């Protein structure tokens, strides 16, 4: 069950990936999380990625490929994965096709006001990368992650300017992938403007079906 989650920032890819990962026991692999982890650990990869990420731009393809390849090679990814944040342009999609056989691509489609509302209120756990929202999914204790007790913070690329660049980058570089995967017959579109539970009701049966075929 090798699934790619596609969608603009704020579409909810990370949230659904975590839910599905728990339910189907396949890892959630997020290139954004891998890169943020590298920054936290002050590695060379982190140092290379940080200026791009802070601005809301894409990290160069060859830079992001290295940690991704390593992660896909780990034993828990052998039975499948939910890939979130990769590919982000056509070149990355071609690279991925040469590395793995992808079963399905789910495209989460959201409208701009919903994106702004979700990202503006988003809070992320520094330690386990869980995502919360000040209104839609608040933490129980202010500033503290419900899952692991880590510090919950607002990402640097969630300021209005960085967000604007991220959305532009998405439109220009990533959104052509919808057509790319549609032409290959791999795409499923989901309206992700709805609340989490409702979107979950739409995607869960699809994943469940794929899980049976596996
Ligand atoms: P979101 O999906 O909310 O935009 P992510 O956590 O997926 O956030 O990504 C955050 C940042 O990490 C991106 O803006 C980009 O700078 C970098 N990044 C993540 N994945 C990739 C990728 N596949 N290619 C290039 N840059 C990436």
C-alpha cells in the first residue's frame, strides 16, 4: 500500500496521514518532517534546507532526495507508506516513479479561505511533529503536546509572507502533478474543505479497499 498524499499547504495531508498511519500500521513519511528534524539536529542537510524552508520555497530536489531515499529504505517502509510532501514537482514525481511503485495518489483539494484559516491557527509539536489547531483541534494544556508532552509552536514558514510564497510555489510547481497522476489513472480527488471526520469518511474506505488487495 504505497500512497502519495497531494495537496496545498493546509489541505490536511499531515493530519490524515497520521490517522491512517495509526489505523493501517504503515509509516507516515513526511519530507517536511524529515527536513525539520535535520534542522533541529543541526546536520548539514538541515543547514542546507533551512533558508529555503523559512522562506516557503522548495528545497532543491537533490537535497530532499537523500533523506527520502534513506527513509524509504528502512524496514518499516517495506510494506507500504503514506508519503506526504513528496513529490512536489514533475521532476520529483519522475524520480519517485523510478524508485517505488505507487498504488494511489490522493489529492486533497481545498479553497483559499480554508487554507488561510487552517494554517494561521496551526500549531506543531517540536518533538513528535503532531499537528494541532487553536480552534479546530486545540491542545489540552496551552503550549504542550497532548501526545508526547513536547513543546507546541508555530512554524516559521507559517507567517503570511512565507505562506504566500508556499501557495505560489504549490500552484506553479506542485499542482501540475494532479494532471500528471490523473493521466496515469492513479488519482483520487477529495474535497478537503469539510471537517476532518467527514473527509476521513471519504478516504478511509478507499484505503481499506487498497489494504484488502495488498
Ligand atoms: P506543507 O505541506 O504544509 O507546505 P511541509 O512540512 O510538507 O509543509 O513542507 C515544509 C517545507 O519543507 C516546504 O515549504 C519546503 O521548503 C520543504 N520541503 C518539504 N518537502 C519537500 C520536497 N519534496 N521538495 C522540496 N522541498 C520540500
